[in-house]
């Protein structure tokens, strides 16, 4: 059996120390195979982004291990961490905040390449290839982020994540800020890119409907722990854990009557012993 591409083992993340410390992850373990999409779902504050940040080396890991392609990267810093950027990339939720408004799209996409020592000519060719992959016209290279819609900006962010041909992309709520129609086209793009390049995704979302469409497997996070992992269809349609069921009910549906019923069922599950809403 080949080793998983990403392996997270018993990961503990603590923000701050001592009395003021907060344990955001309580021993999380998961694996992602090459070419696989693992969904990570859970309510706001459950620790999804923290896990994504830990993989990117941006969270304070107290114990446990993260291995990429068999190599431990938990505490990789400096040159090793910069080298990892070729293999592990990220797409964030906010298509407005994540692109430098003063740079052209061409420069935004070329920058990760030129920073890694790729020549300008080759970089320009690769930028054209990436624009084509995300279905933006070549003329987009000369324009600025403000000239694009939210969905188009997310295409640009995806192109930037792909430009160094990474093997894993951490996608942190990448469609949550988009309207439903745009969400659907961006999800299709993620699926197509995975099929064409074999890239793996750690796909963070609070929306089971989104995750069902794109993910092979789903892990459900609750208060810093993974409470259920399984096949995407099974976890999203017939969850075993009451908390996963609560998430299922929280996922919006178009029919208003059904939506009202779901809301009531969702509230009822708050009362299940041991399954309380995160305190806010
Ligand atoms: P999610 O992405 O599921 O909404 P997060 O990983 O962002 O959850 O946050 C998990 C918990 O960790 C939350 O309670 C949040 O307040 C806390 N947290 C996140 N980042 C920090 C930080 N930099 N310092 C202190 N607490 C943090
Ligand atoms: Mg988050």
C-alpha cells in the first residue's frame, strides 16, 4: 500500500499559553490520499481553519505530527517551509481580500514562479496556461483584481494556487462567499482540475451540500475533534453521529416548507444529551 499524501496524527493545537491558553484541536488524526478530496465540515469555531493552518505551518502545534509524502513537516520553517509551497497551496474564502489590488492578474500569477527562480518567459507561458485552465481570457493578465467579480476572483486565486503544480491544496471555505450559481461553477472547476491534475484537496466547508458534490470522503469536526469520518454520500445523507446530523439539517434547501421543518429538527438536536451548540 502506498503511504497517504497527507497524514495528520494526534494533532493538538493550542493558542496562547497557560491560564489564557485555548486548545483548538484535541488530538486530530486524518489522512488524504493522492488525488483524493477530503471534506472537513463542522460549525463555525469547530477548528477547521486551524487544521488547515497547521498543515500550512501557520498554527501553534503543541503535539502530534503532520507528514507530507512520508516526511514529517509539522515544524518545518524557513527554507524547508518555502520549498513546501511548491507542493502545498491554499485557497481562502475571501476572493476580495486575498488578491493584491495593486498587482495585475499576470503579476499575481507569475509571482510564485519568479520567486521560485522560474524565468520570466516560462512564467508568462505558465500564466497563460493557468488562465486557460480556470476559463479566464488571456486578456485578464493585464487587468486588476477590482475589475473582476467574486467568482472570477476566486478563479484567479485558484489559478495562483495551481501555478506551481502543487500536490495538495487546502481549500478553506472557497465558495462560501459566493452566490449559489457561482458556487456551482467554481465547484465544477475544482472537480475538473482535480480530474486533470490529480491534485488532492483538504476541502473545508460548513456546508454539507457543497462537500457532497466534490468530496470522496468527509470528516466531521466538533469542538476540535473529529467525531465521524466516512464516505461522502454516507456522512452527508445518513450521518451516524448526532452532531453530523445537526450539520446536515443546517444545510439550506430551496423549498421553504422543508427549510422550516429542517430548522425545527435542527433545534431539536440541540437538546440531545452531549450534543450542545458551541458556546459563543
Ligand atoms: P472554524 O474554521 O471551524 O470556524 P477556527 O479554526 O477558526 O474554526 O477556530 C477554532 C477555535 O480556535 C475558535 O474557538 C477560535 O476562536 C479559536 N482561534 C482561532 N484562531 C485563534 C487565534 N489566532 N488565537 C486564539 N484563538 C483562536
Ligand atoms: Mg474557518
